[in-house]
C-alpha cells in the first residue's frame, strides 16, 4: 500500500473513532476517490480538502465545514446536510440525489454541469453560485436565496420553489418546464432566450427583469409586462410566419451553406493548421502522398508566408516524404528548414526527423548524435521529451541497459506531473528495463506506482497487471 492510501486510511480511522459531538479539523486532507457509506461527518472542518470523485451514501453532515474544498465529480446519495458551509467550493459535475439540505451555505460555489435530483432544500444560500448547464429536477426548494447566480443553459424540471429569491441572476438559454413558483423574486434577472413551459407562477415579482427573445406563455408574459419587465417575442418565429421573409431566410441560408462548403472543400481557402492536418489525413486515410504534397505546396506557394509558417510546412512535408520512403528528399528539406528555423521547437522537431531517417537507414551512431543535439536545444518541452525517449530506446536496443535507465529517470523527472499518460508510459518501460536486469523488486515497485498514477487509463492498468502476474 503506498503512502497516499496509508494516509487516507489513517484519516478514515480517526473520523470513525472520534466522538461525534466533538469538533475536529482535517484541513487540506486528501480523501479523493474514496467511498463513504453511512458515515457521520458532523462537526468536522474539512476546509480546502480534496474529495474529487468521492462518493457519499447515506452520510450525515451537521455543522460540517467544507469551505473551498475540491468536490469535483463527487456524488451525494441520500445524505443529510444541516448547518453546513460549502462556501467557495468546486462542486462542478457533482451529484446530489435524494438528499435533505437545511441551512446550508453554498455561496460562490462552482456547480456547473451538476445534477440535483429529488432533494428537499430549505433555507439554503446559493448567492453567487455557478449552475451553468446543470440539471435540477423533482426538488423542493423553500426559503432559498440565489441572488446574482448563474443558471445559463440550465434544465429546471418538475421542481417546487416557495419563497425563493433569484434577484439579478442569469437565466440565459435556460429551460423551465413543469415547475411551480410561489412568492418568488425574479427581480432584475437576465433571461435572454429563456424557455418556460407548463409551469405555474403565483405571487411573483418580475420588476425590471429582461426576457428578450424568450419563449414564455401568454399569461406569464402579461404579468411580466405589468411589472415593468422587459420582454420581446422571438423575432425569428414572427419572420418565419411571413412567406416573403421566409423565402429570403431560405435563400440567404443556402448562400451561406454553399459558401461554407466551398471553404471546407477547397484547400486554397484553408488556414495553415488545416492544410497540415489535411495533408496528414490524406496519407493516413488512403496513403495518397500526391494529394498530401499538393496540399502542402499550396501553403508554400502563398504570398507573404512567414519563415515560421514556411518551416512548419516543410516539417510536415519532410515527414510525409519520410513515410513515403523518399529519405534523400526529406533530408534536403530538413537541411533547408534548419537554415531558416529560428524557433527552438522547430529546430528540435527537424532534428528529430533527421535522427529518425538516419536510424531507419541503419546509421545508429549518427542518429544518436542527432537526438542528443535535439535534446540540448531546449524550447518546447514535448520535443525535448521525444528526443530523450529516443536516446533511451537507442541505448536499450544497443544493450546498454544502465544508460537507458539513467535516461528514463531523467525523462520522468523532467515530465513531472505535466503529462501523466506520457510519464506512465516511460515508467512502464523503466520497470521493464529493471525486470530485464533481474531486479524484480524495483520493477514491481515501479509497476505499482504507475498503477496508482494511471487509474483512469484502463488499458495501461491491464498491461501493468499482466506484468505483475508474471
């Protein structure tokens, strides 16, 4: 068991063995990806703690502090919250299902793309919270305050809101369907494009609310106008009813569509990135090297092309020539590119291509020298990592295992936590090198470490398990 798991288990034991009525502090604790069933977290301060991807089932939170905590992707099922402080927490992609909330503080929380389902919520503060693109359904809300909150693109279905305050909140593009609103404040809300259907409203305040281009039933529309709210019908619908306007819309739309298709299909209209991607697609899709080279030449023949752009196109063309087997032409382009290139990343990429060609031609010594030169250039780190990886594999293929291990360790340290998948892949190779040397204990330690690092990459986890079973 690694140190992180041991630490998590220690915290878990302390929580279970404590006196629930006593206050406890676990500031900045890491309890990510944990599953909690039937636990009581009352009177605990978890400020700034990490509960990412944690799951809570039938848990109790009374007087709990979760201020500025990381609760991304966390799930709360049949939990009870009373006098809980979630202020400033990140609960994006979270789930609250069949929960009871009483006097909970969710001010300034991030709750984007989250789910609220079948909850009973009373005297809760949502002021300044971000609910954008979330789903809220079959919940009961009583005496809630959600001033200046963001509900853009939210789906709100089959809920009951009593004594709710949404003053100055943003409901742009939201959907309100089959809801009941009683004694609710929509004062100064922004609700462009809001759609309301089959909902009932009683004792509402729509003063100064802005419902431009909104889809709203007639009775609600009349009430908004009475209270000095701003409301305009969806103009597109009105225009579509007129046959002449409809004909104009169709012709203009067809003109735009044909123009877009022309731009999509004609490489002469493409930007630099699209030209390069289009050339690679032509090779990968049906090995059409002629089409790929013609696409790149369109870019090279353009007026006012910069040196940087020219080198980018020459790098792509050299790689395609290399794949086609035309090594001499590729090397000529690479040398030309090296004379022009001032960007370190481009120089490194050109040298990597040159090293690959020399290696394929059997000039291993020349390839190694080029890779080492690329490594020493600096610039964009992923190209440097490519060079270091190639040096390690060249050492491995030559049977120089210790040198390969040294290069892998340097590469892993350089990557750090910036590219987890790449780090895991290099670490796997490092473990294999130790295994081939006969150092099975070190290999096993590395495999276990990668497994913990790559829990979201099932293919890699399967590869590690195969090695551990040997």
